[in-house]
C-alpha cells in the first residue's frame, strides 16, 4: 500500500508539472518528458536546437513552476570561471579592518541555465565539471557544497560554428540526457502564434519544491531492477564500443562508445519511466524508450560517419534492433 501511494504521488507530481509547462510550451512532448525524467533522476540536460525553438523558454518555465532558486548564465567567449563559481572580494568590517569575503556565483542555485554553453572557452566550460558531477565547487581555496537538488540545463545551437567551442567528451558525459529540439509541426507553429501574439499571458503556479523533488528522486532510486534487465542494459552499452560490438556499422563509424555513466543513466531513467507508467519494476521497454537521449552524446563518431551522413541516433537504432534481450532466470 505504501508503495502504491509513493507511485501515485510520483505520477501526480509529474502530471502537475506537465500541465503547468503545457500552458507555455507548445508540443515538444519528448523534450519535456526527457527533461522531467532527468530532474526526477537527479541528472542534467543538454538541449540542442536552432534558435527560436523555445529551449530557453522551457528552462525559464520550469523555474516558474518549481519553488526553487534559479540562475541564468549567458555563456560568452570572455566569461571567466570566477563569473560562474564566485570569487573573494575585499570587505571592510567594523573597526576599519578589511578581510576577504567569498561572493557566491550563479552556480549556487537549485536550477542553473547555462545558455549557449558552447560559446565559452574550454577553461570556463571546465568550471562546471566538479559542480555537475559532485555537487560541490572548489573556490576561494575552500570546498563548498551546492544546494540540493542541483540541476543544470544547458542549451547550444548546432548551426553556428564560428566563435564556438565544442564541449569536450568529459563535459558531455556529465549530462544525463541530450535532447534534440526539433522544428515544430505546422499545427504547433500556428498554436505558438496564437499564444504569443495575443493579449493573454498564461498564469503559472508553483507545484513542487525542493523537498518534493528530493522525495521523488529517493522513490525513483528504490525501484528494483531484475538481473536480466540489468544485463540487457549492459549489453546495450557494450554494443556501442567498436572493439566489443557485433554491430558492423559501430565498428566502422564509432571512435569511442558510452562510458559507465551511460549505463547509470539508462538504469536511473528506466526507473523513472517505470514509475510514470505505473510500474514498480524496470522493463526492457523503459530502457529502449530512454536509450537515444541517454546515449546519443556518449557515442563519439569517426570522421567517416560525418562523411557518410551517419548519426549517433541511427547507430543506436541499429544497436537496439540487434541486441538480444536476456531472458529472465526461471
């Protein structure tokens, strides 16, 4: 009975968030679902799409419906690590003495928007590494814990190459999901025009706070995973590696496969999706459903793949098709 209540509460939190976000965001259901799955799993999201598709609007809307602190960092080539983490400044204290006081940067928030993250230099991008993985930063000579829950949503534009710095593999691997934001359908396009060119502004209300999100994350981690389902997830990760796979196209086009973080992402995302489907166990379908956003940024392609117009998503499709599901032990 307690398990059923936990599942119902989890699904209700998700439904409330979807309903509020749907007042502003038109379409993009897979992107919104992926973002909320990552939130409930305790991961970070990279949104990639051309300008004007609502990437930043989605993050701002999420900040409006969550009772959490929010910071926006606009990444530019001249942005420095101290602009993100914070720095020591000289303060005058009573008595005329002066001493250093740490001024916290925008990273010290529950929800952080890293807008156009690939416009900053690698030196500045690296300032996020420790924060995203360990939920702490080293600044001013001290280790400083970040608030919980801590959630980074980054955006990048795939079209522009001038003045941009592609995210290194280590940085990409720290993102739980990479979601591709597509151009809206004609029907959605017309609905966007109706909502954004009229006099009515949708009113959003906060439907979840820090405690609710942390509780949802705790419930998700308690979902059991059968050994044969875990084995299937392991086979999917192994199949992305050119020296271990049986998929010919992976041997030909892939430089490096997914890391162990990819397996962790598959399992955690599968647990959240299982709860959203009303189940308290992870099924093969859950892993298949989250495979693309979990792995597309963790499969690094050879130049030959770009020359032949082969994408990571196409290779993941082939891996899913050819990887045999492990049968449960009787």
